[in-house]
C-alpha cells in the first residue's frame, strides 16, 4: 500500500507567478516563476502555458552542472554565459534541469491538438538575468537555476502538477 501522505504535489499559480511544493497541506517549497507571455491555453503552437492536472513524465539533467545548456532535451557542450547569450540572442535558453510535463486530462491538455507532452512543455532553468514573477516564457515554466535543482531533487517521475490561474 502506498502512503499518500508522503507524496508531494506541485502547484503552479499563473496569476501570482508562484510554484509551490506541498505534502498534504504543508508547503515544503515556494518560489517565483515565469510562465508564458502569451497567457494560458492548451492549443499546439500557441506558446501559452497549459492549465490543469499534469504529471512529471521525465526528469532530465540530474548530474548536469548548473547553467548547462539543453537543446531538444539533450545536453550540449555549452555552459550558459552572458557572452553566449549575446552570440545567440534568439535562443530560448533551457538550462540546468528539465521536468517534462504530460497532461492528465484527455481533450483538455492531453491528446490531439492540446497535448502538453507533444508541445514539449517543461519546468526548466533559465538565465539568472531572466525576470521571475512575470509572464515572459514561450509556454514553459521557467525557474531560477538553484530553484529548479532544488525542485528536481524533491520530485519523482509521476509527481502530479496542477497549473491554475
């Protein structure tokens, strides 16, 4: 029998731009984040943050150094620096860790044109210079690198994530 009191749940509040980890009613961790500048929505290609219940489908980057650069969920040989950012101003930097989300609600955030996983929606690290507390991503949930490392270590594949506004 699984002890559900030991499980954690990740809650993402889009209006407040806050992510928190709870175990039952106890808040274990809370931090500012950045969600999509285009607002909320589930449609493929919208560059919006999807709402509803999700699950962490995969954890990527568990032994990568802070500021490691990821492209297509693969670690490159690059380490993020402001100089690198100036060389590639168009890149959407995915750094340090990736928690890949999959929707749990068919026809809302799972399957067809609204599939969170097929949209490659992640919780991930970003440059420390990126603003937190305001919507400015391309659909993913951005976090400070130290915070995403902490979150990564707190959750498992299968951890539920609720994204609300």
